[in-house]
């Protein structure tokens, strides 16, 4: 399944870009396309592995009702939490004081309200680079800025939790796109594994790393009829990587330690990517999971800043620390946007870029009394293949150990039905618009690599504050051809919508001038790209083609217009500066001046008032 750049070298890639882009633009002479693994000397203290059980996040309870619907208040707090037995308590940021935050259990067809409340102290927990969007971000607010995005939420733009809708403690100061305190989640989309996390402009990587993430499980009333493993046999697992200081505090770099240009760079400075050396699952370092010999449903989420996971269960000798035969396979029943139409057994590896979810069932009934390792073979700085030099690329092979109790299978009434969700195919010939966008690397004013998103007209990339270029119209269908002309893979996320992956092809085979995309000519979607996705991983040297309908489709999803975002979900990239607005226009007239105001109005931003009504 995995494909690398292979014989296609970066220079030939750029040659291809030059050819196709010649009419409209040119590629810089020496773009910084060769990625660096961040040279960071810090390592975590020695922690004994597999000594503590993986925690299960609690479930959030509503405080009352609003407009007859459940109403939640969630305080974002700084707290101390035990991440590992051998570490002093770690100061983290948590929703309701918990890292990860408590799970929100929602039901399709039942809207809820949430007031996210900032109760953070004055100082940020981690080193803040104040040069990121410094013309548009106040770095001198009296508390850290937060805003909570519901990832995968088909929600109104006022409740999307977009980066410019940030607010400080007790809503004292608000960003230019802040419009309301009580977010409204309509829950009119297929049952799925959503998650909520911080999305504040310029500091998303730090706020999420500090702990601001949690699950949002949207369920369908008919879901129990599927007889999937449920209750204590259904476990959400957020996979993350962290590095710790000896005193238990979270380590996050202030810059690249082996950077010969460090003198001319801001201090602290954002790093191009960050990879922690310790596996943390549901807020526990190096945890173990104890299960019965039966089927379990896992809601897997890659909640790491930059790291890719490429997962498989292997038999494991815990005392020797060695792996053996393959363990049970994952049966994929859903991904980002809900159930697949039918289950798929993953025989290779399950790949998850940052923010991707996989809803899987694993049958442990043949493994009573055994130990398994959740094994990851994705190198850090993932380039779509797993044969990179191991030393250079800081892999994190050991994610979590699973101990299966007992000596023989236990009674298990659960099943994996052959039919799951409804995924009506969006026909390629229904597309109203083909959009060609690019992923590129440039250098910023401090000579640091900066990743950007470009368009057919400006292939070398736009910055966040450049005028909006992605303006789909409600109730139309678009094909986005996403070309990666950088040296690494990027998980590309669209807010608001779920799309279907048409397939992938080599950049050199791609003709942006063609009138249509022939799916037959593409490499088919990867196993975990079937069904509804909100994030697609695009490997270097390839083009990923997705088809997306804006608005309700065949009775699924709901109509929304307004200002949203699309971006790379490697958090260091989305902060700097691989994020762009996406404006969903209400109709074909294009008459949307009120809602299309971008860049933002300085006067209104200074006064903290909303300009986006
Ligand atoms: Cu990226």
C-alpha cells in the first residue's frame, strides 16, 4: 500500500512543476524542499514501560438545557496530571481539567450547546514564538488564547472554532472572527468518531501539545442494532508522542539545537516538525491495555503534532522486548466521517496521519494469555514509505502493549455485521468544478522553512492572510486535486465537509489542464481512505484527488455556508503557514460580500469585535 517518491527525484519533481506551471507562475530556483528532521537533543528520562493501565477518558455531563437541548460548560484549565509512575506530576492543560478531555457523547439528530470557557493562567506553559502572524495576533494578552474546533463537525461557521475566533480568559479579549460564546453543534451527519481540539491562530501546536484534545463520539440511534462491541468493550484511544523534562514537565523545543542559522532566528522559534520520544496514549506514557479474549471496538485517533502512525498488532515478548508473529488484524468499520458501507480487514498496516481516525474491531479470542504490541513502523518525517533510515528519522515503534487475560475465549455476543453505514458514491461526472491546489515549501523572512498551500494560479503558495481563493458554492460538487511538491507527506484537512478519495497518481502523470479525472487511471484509495474522510494524506511527488459535495448529499450531512479553513494537520505546519480560508458561498450569484470579508478589518480586530456577521 505504501508508496514512496521512488525513482522520482525532487529535481525531476520540480521540473514537472515548472512545466505545468510555466504559463502562470514559476517555481523558486532553490526551494527548500529537502526536509530536515528537527535536531532536538532533549530526551525524556528513563521510564519503565507497560506498568500502568491506559486510562479511559470520562464522559462529559451536560449542566442543563438551552433552547430545550443539552447544554454543556467546559472549563479549560491548567492542572497537574500523573502521566507516568516514574515521573513527577506533569502540568498540562485540560478540558474540564483532564488530558485528554472528557468524551462528548452525542446523538445524531439531537443538537447540543457547549460553552468553552478559558480559565487558563497568564503565562503559556510552553515557549511561544511571537513572530508567527505577529501582525495579526496579539501576543501580549492577559491569558493564553484558546478556541475549540470540532474536527469533522458539519457545523455552522460561528461554532466551527476557527483560528481567528480565539478568546482569552473569561472572554476578556476575542479574535476578529469570534461571534458567540455558546457553540451550537447540530449533529446532523452520519455517526462518527469526531474529536475536539484547540485551534488558536499561531499557537495551535502548543495548545494541543499542552493537552487540549478530546473525543466527540456521534452515535446513531440505530447503532445498537449493529451489535458491535460496546460499553466497556469500546475504547477510544488517542495516540500521541511527547518528550518530558526530568521534573516531569512537558518539553517542547525553543528552536533547532543544531541550527547554524540560530543566531538570526527568533528565540523561541517554531520548529519545522516535532517528534516526541515517548508514546502517550490517552494521557499515559508507555501504557498497557488489559483485555478479555473477545472482540473490542477501538476508536483510534492520531492526536500527535507531526507524527504519522503505521500500525499493526504483533506478538510481543515483554521480558525480552522483542516482537514475533503477526497478531490479530484490524477490521476497519469506519474512518473520519463515519461507518464504511461494509467492514474491511486490514492485512497490511493501518496508516494514520495527524488527526485521522480509524474505527476498528479487533478479535482477541485466539490470543488468551498472550501479549501483543501495538507497533508503528512509520518513520518520523514520513515520506510515504517505511524504508527510510531509522536512525535519522526517530521512529516510535512501540505504542502500547495489550495483555489478553484468561486461557480461553469468553462468551462474546458482539459481531461485525456485513453491512454498516451508507456511503453513496459521489459520481465523478457530477463535479461542477475542478480545483488544483499545491503543497509547497518556501523560506520565511528568518530563512526558516515555511510550508504553504498554493493554487493553479499561484502554484508557489499563498499565505493565510492572502485573499481567499477557495470559494465553493453550496450544493455544488468539486474535485480537489492536491499536488504535493514538498519532500514529505502532509495530512490535508478540510473543515466542515467529508469527502471521498478518488485515488492517487504520480505528479508527473498529472495533467491539470484535463477536463476531467478518470478514476480508473489512478491508484485506488488506500484501505483507510474508503468512505467519508475529512483528512487525506498526500505523499511527496503525488497528487491526491478527492471529490467533495458542499451541503446535504443524498440525505446525509447538512447545508452550511460561510468562512471555514483547510490546512495541513501537522500542527507545526498549520501554524506556519500551511492553512488557508475556505469560503462556502450561499448560491451561484457569488453575491456574498458581507460574508467574504478577508483579510480581516484592522479596526474591528483592535476592538475585539466581530466583523463577521
Ligand atoms: Cu504538512
